[in-house]
C-alpha cells in the first residue's frame, strides 16, 4: 500500500515512527508537507500536486495519515478533503479533524451525547463577568484561550478577583475564551488514552511538575503507564466516536463524580505514549489502516 503522511516536519518523532511502522509492514510511505501542496479542483478528476525530487508531480496514495498541526488546520484539512474527494482513504477524515479542533463545537457535541466533562462556559466580550465566574462554581477555575495548544494560553485563577482580571484581559484581546471548573482532586494529573478504532491501545498518566497545574509533557510534566478502569476505557472510546475520529488522544481526569473528558486530540503525539508504555502505537495505527482501508472510501462518522 502507498501511504501518504501529511506532516510539515519529517524529523518529528511521530512522523518518523509512522514511516518506520509502515515500511516494516511492507508499505511505501511518503511524507508530504500540506502547505507545499496545490490542488486541481475539477469535477471529473480532482488531484493534489507537490514538488517531489525537484519536479512537480501528482500525489497518488491509497491511504493518508493526517498529522495536521493546529496552526495549519484550514489549509491542511482542505488538502485532506481533496484527497477524500478523489476517493483516497484517510484514517481521520477532514470533517472529524475540524470538528475536534473547534473547542466550542467539540464541547457542544460531547455534551449533546451526554459525555461527562468539567462544567464549562464560553464567551467573547461578555460583560456579565460575575455571572460567568459563578456559572462554573466560582474560583479556583481555569481560563483558557480557544486556540490554545500544549497548555499555552491556559491559566488557573485561584480567586474570583484573579478570574475577573483574566477575563477582562482576554476580553481586551478580543479573543474567544472558555471558563472551566477546576477539578482539584485530580491533583494536577490527567490521563491520555490513545484510541485506535474502537479500542484504547495505550494509556498514560501525565503529572504536572511541582508548582504547575498543567500536566502537558511539553511543559515539563512526567508520564507513567496507568491501568484504566472499564468506565474510563468506555468513555475514551465514546468521546472519539462522537468526534468521528478513528485515531485520537482522549484526555481524561478523575473527579469525585467519575472520569471526565477534557479534550479530544485528532493528531496525538506518539513519543510520550510509546516511551511511557513501551507499546508500538505507530504499528497499531498501520495495522488498523490495513484492515479499515479495505472497506472502501471513508464515510462520514460522528455528527454535527
């Protein structure tokens, strides 16, 4: 099978591991920078082109693995959509990626399906600051920019006064933001569940470094293997399914009233999870593609 890996950087751990896993199983893998692609949009033969070995060529794959960063979501998903229009299988569809990247839409879809999450309110230039703070139970609470990644733009407000100041700051930036209940009993830890198909194939607990509440590995957090409870496995798979993702990193926290979903990631990194668990996650993705691609072109999954 000829597999295209849509990634801007072939040197990234996740990209290299997917190439290795594909080649180990006898496939041909090519890394493609979506920003260097152009599309020929025609009704009878839609194509994607890029410069390969100094020449502009049409890209022809039987399957693609999108590793589209948040900063290039719009154009990246447009290129992916062009492959889909041409009948190319994608392990995660463009509509599912855009659905999960829009944090407001993702929260609304999860809520509609009854998926447990921390109490969350969204706003833009809201003037009812006190009411917004009280809507999530008051401080301590989280204030987060909608476009945040790797823990950037995520701030803990320990008092209502601090929350008010943060909200006013985000308002002055003309930014969309969310205010979210702070789950103190999680103790600065969360759980990354790596979902492939309808199974959690690996899971790790991420813990924040001392003096930090964000558990992201990019911010110095640590990771270790963890045994999931049955309800946590079921919740992770359900959250990925609501988004329509066949490969997803579902982040959970353990609260006093059960596991809660805090995010569903459509391009989860492989380095942390593989090193913490010792599992061949990249190989599991390729094996899933081998079976799922035989079913034919993608059909829309999830809703909304």
